[in-house]
C-alpha cells in the first residue's frame, strides 16, 4: 500500500534552469535579477505598493514590528490560533500580546471581539487569514482607523486569495493593511523551500523598510546610484534571501495559475465527497466576502479523543493527516504572561481541527482513498 503524505512540494520544471541562470549571472546574493523579477511580478499582478523578499515570513513580520516602532509595553492584538511567528515578531520588540478568540464558524479571529480588547497601549492589530480565507477586513480597518492603530496582515497562507469589501471591489489579501507578510515555505501553495515577503502598502514605511532589510544601511540606494556611498542609518538585520531562492520562487510564480487550478480542483473534490458527512465533521466555511485559494482542507471533529483516533486510523492506513496550531495563550512560554479572557473557540480548534493531505500531485484516486478511509473509522 503506497503512502499518501500530508504535503509534497511541487516542482514546475523550471526551478533548476533559473537557479543555473542566477549562478551564471555572477550575483547570487540578495537583490539579484530574480529577486527583481519576483518583486515586479507581485507589484504588477496584485498592485502591491512595494514588495521586499525576505528569508521567511517570520523575517517579514519582524521587519513590520521594527517599522511600527513597537516598544516594551505596547499591546498588539492577534489571534491565539496562529503560528508562533505571528507573536514572536512583536514579543522580540517588547510587546504584550493581547489574544483574540477565534470565530465559531471559522478558525480566524473573531472580528467582533477586537474592539473590546483595545486600550490606550494598543499599537497594532495583526489579523491572520487562516487557510488563505480572509478576515472581515472592512471591520478591522474601520476599528483601526477609529482608534489610530496599524494593521499588519499575516498573509502567510494567502497567495491568490481575495477579499470583497462593502464597496464591491475585490482586493488581494495582503494589499489592505498598512503592511503584510507572506510565506513561501514548502507547505505553501507557491514555495521556495523557505522564504517570505514583506509588502509595504503604506508609503510612509517604504524607504525605511529597505534600510532595515539591508542591515540598517542605505545599501539599496547605493546600488541604484542614488548615493555615492552607503552607511549605517538605522537598526536592522540581514533579511534578504539569496537570489538562488528567488530564482526557485520565480519558476513557481510563473505557474501560479496552473497550480491554483489544480489545488482548487482537489479542494472541491474533498468538499464533494465529504459533504454527505457534514453532520459528523464540520467542513471549512468560506464567508461571502472571501475567496478560497485551496491552501488547506481541514475538518473539525467533536473532541480531542476523536481526533486522535482519526489521525491514528489514517496513519495505520498509510495516510498522513495532522492537527494544526496549539493555542498560543496556553503555550509554555506565554501561559504565565497571559491574563486575558478564556478563549474557548481557540481551544476547540486546537483540540478538534485536523488537516487532510493537500498537494498538487494528489490524484482523484488518492482523494477517494483518503475519504473512504476517513469515514470508515
């Protein structure tokens, strides 16, 4: 019996060719020709104001925290049901994390609870578009505007996901907040093994973002001929990826439409086969204002014991299924620091949500086998 892994990184066939071109160019450090090609792709296709590739989404979030001048005692509101990088980027600057519970119908943060968490120390809101499904950005941007707060979208899972606001305009996720952070980790729809990107939508942060990304120097200006020498201007770090990483990523970007068609087909097949069992499992919810980029297909069962049995049953039959996040507010690092309300929905998803295999090369036969094995448990 063949194994069905949870994830298998997809290769388009151009990655090695482009890596070879990058090496032959004689410049394989950051901001080479493929980095520029990637920046141009994102800025043209999604109308992002300024894009900066980074070594990871974590790096992009850390840059955002520096750009917002987060200081000890500042408060940042975000979901507890998220990857640790969402929080650590701001904790590194001394912020107190104020966790928001998840929605009852979706693992994303409950937008209606955000305003009650705001104090005079609140500096930013960090919505996480879970599974590539948009938070209600009209609500979040309205709250932020009324309270003078910044919004940083954690768009790690959001390539090719959109939000339609009350104005009827469809906007790419990552283009709405003051800044956003994307991931190109190997588990993402578009991947480069490791990698990320900071998107700067608010022009006031654009120039400083370049400096922070280049170890606190104005080196980018120097290479553009805007200054005759470069020097130390600000705090920062080495957030640039090698152009080899960018070459790999560009091969993926050229095939984004094909990749998305296939992933959405897989997602729809799961939905079709599992819909008759919606009383047994809660299926993913896509709000009317959101699109589905098929980043993942998850189910929510009734309790932790049931989920453990399901995952073990699938494993015994050669199928890898995994749970997702552990509540950050109950993590060993933050539990003693958290003094907010109980977050029952977050804890429910922590105990009950599990994800099914999702990758480009998954066949209809594979999907049928996953579902048949799942419902036979």
